[in-house]
C-alpha cells in the first residue's frame, strides 16, 4: 500500500466517474466506463489483490463493452434526463 | 531502486491525466475511443512497475498479458455501432 | 447492427492470427490457477473473449456454425455436471462433499496428488460452464434472434 499511488489512482477514478455520469451521449459514457475499469484494475493491483484485478481486466475489457453497446443499439443513444 | 520506480509511476500518472483530458472533453466520440486506447497502453507499463515495487513481477505479468491481448475488443465493438448509421 | 459482417481485410486477418493465441493463454490461466492469479472463472471469460472476437469480425453466422445455441447450453450443463460429479464421487467413496483425498482410492496415486488432480478437474468444469453461459448471454443481447417457427395453417381456411 503505497500512499502516493493510492492518492493518484483515486483522483483518476473520481474524474472518470463524474464524467461518465454527466455526459448525455450514452455511447461516450460507455467508452468512459472502459477507462474507469482500467483504473479500478490498477487500484486493486496496487492494494495487493491480484486475483480481483485479473477478473476485472478479463471481464470489463471484452465482455462488458460488447453487452453495453448491444443494449444501446437496441434502445436509444441519447439519455432522457 | 524502489524510489526511482515510484517517481516513474507518478510521472506516468500525470501523463495519464493528460490523456484523460481528451477522454472527458473530446467533442466527438472517436476522440474518446482513441484516448482510451492510449490509456490502456500506459496502464500496462504501470502494472509491471507496481510489480517491481512489490518485488514479485511474475504475478503481474499475467494481468499485463491479458490487457495486451484484449485491448482492442472495446474499440471494435464501438466502431460496429457506426457502421450502418454514419457519424450521427 | 452488431451482426453485420465487418468486411475489412485488416480486422479479419488480425482476428485469424490472434484467436489461437488467446485460446492457448486461456487454457494456461485455467491450468495454473493454483499458483498464479487466475483460475476457472478468469480462464472461462478469456475463452468467451476469443469467441466474441470471431463474432465481431466475421458475423453471427460464422460463430454459430462453430458453436450453436444448443451446443452452448449442453456445454454449460456439462461443466456443472463435472463439478457436481466430482463432489458426489468423493461423497460416494466415503468422505465429505468435495473431499479430494477419497479420489486416491480409485486413481491409485498418493493423497497430495489426488487433491491436486481433483482441484484441476473442478477448475476445468467451472471454465467450461462460464464460457458457455457468457457466450449464450452475448448471443442473446447482441445478436439477431433465431427465426421463430411459423405455425402451419390449413390452406382451405377461407374468411367469409
């Protein structure tokens, strides 16, 4: 647990999460969630939890993006609120 | 040696902040896609350097290989969206 | 829209090169689950990623020709059957559920080796079940539906 890296990754995660909520275009929000998953994997690897980081890397990179884009294609692309 | 890797990590973190500006502010969707792809490459290096700081590199090389193999699936899936519709 | 074939030469050639490497790496992750990060679930997800790559580059017809929906359900059930089967086998041989030491009676090896082989068998079962289940989820959400069977109507039905 290195506190400098911890601080840096938490700031990056916060920026990504705030951006993903406030954007009205849902496809761009999906791309920002892809970047969010990168930083979560880094955070978990820095805490020492390598299995969790491995699962996050494997799942969020390949399967999650395809499922989200499939859902957006079948519904709307603009957020209603 | 550990402090040298720590400073390299922090410098890479600031470079990731620079790419994150284009992810958040990019006027079009394709800007964001390319910036996320660039962030993925830097994440690989960051993971291996964290492995060096902890002293056990061989565990972290496996995670990096997963990212190196599967990094482009997200970009492929997103460009499928634009295929029939044009840039709308 | 995700089912149209992406007729680009570069994407198809890269897919042809990358898919065997991704699958061999997934088998490595399943087999080394006890020593390095990974295991059954992570290896199953990476196997699904290889199938998703074929789905994105060549279309739904190409990947359905290799593993169709019925085979995916059969594989998922086979994975659960392997897991529960090994557990029940240990139960029938006189121990607790998933007590791998009892497998030494039928395999004829030492007890630590029987435990290692039992764990490997369970990981293979989990990997198979996870791959088939995630593959069928991707086909349901991101693919076009299978053609519904039309009910046959008698030809001589005349509306007044």
